[in-house]
């Protein structure tokens, strides 16, 4: 396999405030200010962008082809080269990265958004399970995460106070966009052993990133966050055939992305439940020297379909600001971390 | 460094039918994927990544079904991407997969698209609730019928052109063992006497609702060299999008379609599509879209597309055969329909289209569109690699 032919970087990131509900706004209205914000940071206009890719989910919007309306927010006229994944925006970023890598484009706009507030997201996510053998039982996302948490406790990998510690540390963030910050009570069990504090807040939000290749990246950003590697892997769907205390897909993605070649100083993990941070820290070999989720992670704000892209954006922003030199960003999808993406970002030496 | 050439070395389809009650969703996609692997004489272990596409998840009632399909598609431990770009998705999915090879991210990629429409009702699945859509605008036909009427008014095309397209495509389908509709007793009179659904679109000028899947193995130059059968080579591929509605939109011949075709022709060195391209598999869900797309894609001047149809140019034995497979009018598992166009184009240049083979087809266009005539994806495939 030929080596990466051109360097590609995250040159700008923007996100909305992540809110419990945005019922007064449509998806487009939520997204548009974020698109303007991210383009303003680079001075680019829609027509300057070589490729556009987005991630969203019809099941959250409750209507078919919901992403078509978002194009109005992009201002896709004259027509643009554009694609969409029914996945978290982190995978839209991956698709855009391949377009830049093949030389089809020099810049890319990536965005994603999700409104979890209109429905019961716990119920909605059951529709993501095997439609014949599992979905008819309606096992919800918290219950499945609780199975995973209990398996971790049984294996001696964590305990309830440690999980509470992860939740408290996450919400101690200074991230003003986050939905839950400061001292949040750990609360009662939602599904044992997970308490309210171990679960992500339900909220709405949007995020956007601009990618650029080579010299274009240096023109657009004083300190680009170079994507040194990015890879994603999926595991079996059946929870019964997986070891829920481990994440071989996250580990393999990290290995392919080059995460283990040198230590990172920062990691942004997409771990919606406190227990999942335990799994990911182990799989990604993150020790106490790594700053994990300075943004607060998904425990502070978890807009579905955007939370993974936000991890990449947060990691990149730290590099832009000179607060990190080498960061790992992670995104997940599916029940109990079924699918995982890892990106390794670096700034130029200071 | 230039892009890696992309070859199609394996193609698989299911026999498309109204309802595949004998298989699960997983069984349906695996059947097409296995046939594509068999065609390429590869095993699941030879596949580096899987790119899957389908139209709205409401059609089966499974949210992000690729997660559940990871096992059936041999994707465990591999990268898996799920594309959704409305009706164009089958084409877009193939292009996303092709780009993984072109960018040298992977050597061999399996791409799959499907729809199991018998699990729900596509027409109502596509009908937005009031107040987002006016009453009685049921399904895609209700959306597209006024655009067809606008085309007829603009060009003065005679009323019969639509029925000619349907009659041709349904006869072509008789030569394609995978096509859904096999109407052995079809006549032009029957098409013209069929009930009016969305004026001017009659029942027999409308696509069916199908269960089906299509899969392709895409590989690099080294992979093509190992392939047991001739490869189809991607000579150009592009996607273009524009908003659903805006002042000045040409719903009859959208700019995004023109731009997309121009990009593909530029990549493939096509100066005159009518002369340089041997056949077309285009996305025609309602009969009149054949003449409309002939103009949009540059095969005919504006207002002249219907004359190609009327004079028999687009017949299987015509000068520019269109929808040799029977097209979307004979087979429509929505999420797969675009990929079937792309795959049928590849079958033609590989000389493996069987009874609906066009003699000497060397360059064939595959075309898909979706949304409110706003998402376009196309590829041009050839019998020779791009640098030959």
C-alpha cells in the first residue's frame, strides 16, 4: 500500500450550544449558524469548498430524507459535490478525508446534527438492533450499557465509585457549549449499576469541521491539526458473541491510525456512558499522563450523530490553540461500542 | 501522485421480486454479496472494507441497519461505511467505495446496496406529514408528475412518448433474468390503456416496488490483474447536489445533473457523449424521465430528447440503447436501484449482460438521481483501463 500522498488537516471547528431541547428551531435553523461560524473561521464560502459531506439520522428526525433540508443551510447553489452518511459525522469526516486523499478536492466541509429531544431516544435506539431476534424485545440503550457496566464490575475492571469519578471529572469541564457542567448529582439507578450520572444527557446540537490538504491547510489555519491517521472498525452485532469488557475494534482502529506509535497528550473519547470510558482507556492504552475529555465528552453533551464529530473537532481545536501537540479522537456507533473510529491529530512542532 | 485506477471485477444481484419472504434482510444482502464474490472468485477474507447504501431506514423499520448487517456482510473487524443520499444512494455508495480504492486506502472493497420494500409501504414512507407537504401529494409520483407535465409543455413532445419508454423497458426486462417485472404479454396498447395514477403518468409508466440487492467488488490494478473475468474500468465518476426548492430551479433539467455529467465526461475524456458513449443505464422511475435525462446528460439538445425515444434510438438494437436491463421501470428496490444502474453498465462493458448485451459496448454510462431531482451520481465505465 502506498503511503499517504498528501497531508490533510482539520483547519476549523464550530459547534452549537448543546441544549436539552430546541423545539423552537428546525434542524436547518440549528445547523446554519454553525456552518456560518466554521466557514467564517477560514474565510471560505460554500462555493470555495471542494467536497461537502454530512452525517445525520432519519430516525431521530422522524422523517425520510431529513438531510435534504440541511442542504438549504449549506446553500448548495451553484450545485456542489456532496455526499451523506447515515452515521455520526465522524464517518462523514472519514469519507471527506478519502476525497482529499485521492486529490478530488483540496478542501472539505463536514457537518452533522441531531435532535434527540422530540422523541424518547432510549426507545428510538432499540430500532437499531437486530430486527428479528432483539428489537422485538425493546432492550433500550441504557439497559444494554448497564449489561456492559456490570460485566466490567464483575471482571474487576471498575466499581461504582470509580464510575462516579469519571462522571464528575467529565462534568468539571470549562466547555461553555456543554449541556451538563459542574456538580451534577450521581442520582438513583436508571438501570443497575448505572445511575443518572453515569448516563449521557439527552440533547440537541450540531457541529461542523473544515478539512484542507497540504499548503491550503497552512493558508487557512496558523496551526493545522494534521490527521496523521484515521481508521474505523466494526464488531459483531450480537452482544452475546462479544466480550463487552473489551473493544477490539477500537484497538484495531487505533493501531491502523498509528495511535500506538507515540504517546498522545490528549484524548477525546466518545463514551456516552461512564463505564465505556473504562473500556476505551484500556483498549486505547491511555495512561494517567493523557488528558481525557477536557471538553467533558459525551457525559457533558451527547447530541446524537454529532457527538463523535465534536470529539474530533475538540481535539483539533486544542491543537489549533497550542494546548496539545498530539491528540487522539474517538467516535462510536451502535450498542455497547459496536463500531469505533480513531483519528490521530498532530500540530506542527513549536 | 495520480489516483489508483478502479476496476469492477465482481457483480451480484438478487432476483428482484415484490416480496422476498423467504429471506431476512441479512439473507437478502448476503445473497447479492456472495454472488459478487463468486463472480470475482474471491472470498470474504479478500475484502478490506464494506460500503453499504440504502434509502430511508423507514422502508424496513430498522435504524442504521448496517450495524445489524455487519456479520452477514463479513465486515466484523473491518471498516464499514453507510451511505444515504436519497434515490441516488446506490450510485453514491459505489462512488464512495471506488474512492477508497482510488485514494489507495484499500485494495479491494465490497459495495452493497439494497431495499426490502415489502417490509413497509414506500409510497407513504416518502410522503411527509402535513403541514410539511400539501395534501394528496402522495409518494414520488405526485412530486414528479408536474415536472413531467412541464417537460411536455416546454418541448411539445407528443403524449405517446412516455408509453414508448415503458413498452421498451418492460420488453428489455424480459431479457434480464434478474428483473422484477416479466410481463410476457405486454403490448403498447396495454401500457396506453393502463390507469392514470398521477396525470400524465400511467400505472404502466411507473416503477414497481421491489425487494432486491446488488453488490460489486471494486479493486485496484493488482486486483484486476488477478481477476478471472474481464474487468470494467471506472473512467469517471461524480456526485452533485442542489437544494430541493429555490427560486430559479429548473426541475425539468436540473443544473446539478448537467454539472455532474460534465465532470464525468471531463474525467473520461468524452467530447461528444452521443458519439463516444455506447449505451446508458439511467434512473428512469417514471417513463418520461428517459427523454428528460437524455437532454440533461447531453445526449440530445434541449427539447430534442423525446425524438431519440420516438425514433427508436434508445431501443436495445438502437444507436444509443437506454436501460437494456429493463431499468427502474422494471425493477425498483429503491436503495439498490442506482447501484443496479452502475452494475448493469459494468456488465455491458465486461460483455456479460447475457441476452440484453449490447454488441461492442465499450463505454457505458451509469446514472442515478434522488430527492427532488437534486442528488446526482454517475459513473462511466469502459472495457479498457483509463490509461490504456
